[in-house]
C-alpha cells in the first residue's frame, strides 16, 4: 500500500487506506491511569535544574525578540480589526518559504524537542491534522504506528509534507495525505483513531472549539487520545499584552493568531483533560485530551 495523496473538494473523492476490520484493529496494552495536571520534574540536582531553567529563559526571550523584530519590520502593524479571523489562506502563499522562516525560531526555543517528545506518543491508527509542511515527519516512531493520515487545507503545504515524509521514511507505506479542512468529515478506521495529533494548529483555526469537539468524535472512545502542542497566552499579563499587540501582524504574515486562550478553548470543548503542561512562561501548551464520559458514545463515522 503506497502513501497516497488526495484532494477533497467539490466533485472529488478521497483515496483512503483500507482500514482493517475492527476486530483486527490496534489494541494498546493496558496502562496505569495517566490522568494528571502537574508533572514532577526530572530528579536533577538543584544547580543543574536552575541552570536549565535559566537557559530556557534566555533562549525563549531571545527567540521572542527575534520573532518580534522579524514580524514588526519597518512597517506599521495592522490592527486586529483589519485582519480576518480566518487567515488560513496565508499558508498557500508562504508554503515554500515557511520552513526557512520559522525553523530558526523553533530550533532556538526548543520546539523541535517538544515536537519529538509528543510525536513519540503517537501509536496505532494515527491522524495528524494541520500537518503543514510536515515538520513532525521525522519524529514519529513508525514501528508503533499502524497507519497515519495527514490532513491540511493548504494543498501546497500537503505536497511539501508528503515529499518530506517519503524522503525521511521511504519504507513506510501505510499513510495517506489529504487536502481538506479538519472541520469537514474525515475518513476514520472502525472504532476511531487511536491517536490524533495536532501541533501549532489551533492558532490558525477560526473555530477551535468546534475543531476539538470534532476530533473528539473521531478518536476511539475507549482508549483514544488527542495530543496537542499549541502556543497561546502565557502566565503573565505583560507578556500577553505584547502577544495581543503583535498578533495581527503575525496572523497576517503567517496565518497564525498566537494570542488565543488555549485553556479556555480546551475547557469549552468539553473534552476531558488527561495531562496539561506549559512551557516558555506558559505560552507553549502540551495537552492530552480524551472524550469525556458524556461524549463516549458511538457516533456515525464516515
């Protein structure tokens, strides 16, 4: 079975993986409950821990300064009222230069490490939404992934993501690449996906609460997990004020509103929080979700 790409639109059809019958689907080993809201630090010595924290502060501030300088540029920033809430059309325009423009900031602030960490959690039948240019493609543990479906509404970015994935994983064939909105119906395996992953996607979705609820209907109700790595408001008001000030220019350039309140969005979705961790003064959110008890009902799947 070859990796396949399909474009969803009027009069078109998706070319899909032929998922196995439900009795043959991936069955994860029972795990001890992982529900938690606070993660214990690694057992480092206090000096090493403080040094790591100080280094993280310096790196994050430097990356913020670099991003702020790059986004502002010599021109006057637009106001929020001048930029539409849905800025996803920017991604087709910046697809070819996206990696080079954000790569330095991500590397400098440790996002590559966070991407690697969260992607290693994916297993079974996996769905990655907002795949973008495939910046996660080299981090998956493919031995644990029975299939992977990659979705993004930018055709140009999906093409780059597919090329990158094939280059990094030439022997992995149980994958498909689909150009469509994650808010539209998505083909899923019997029983739902075992893992749904999204990194830096909420910022570009006009209705993120609806998106999370939709993902909750696609994940396996018994053991499925939704893994999010997002950026949004932080712990400190001055930092949030700066994010608000620079958000319109950043959204206009990159299609990303980076000042959203991720915690409120997650709470409004009604999904159950399994784990929530925050980094970079609270602006980077690692969230693991699952359907709540009231949501764990069988819903029609396409």
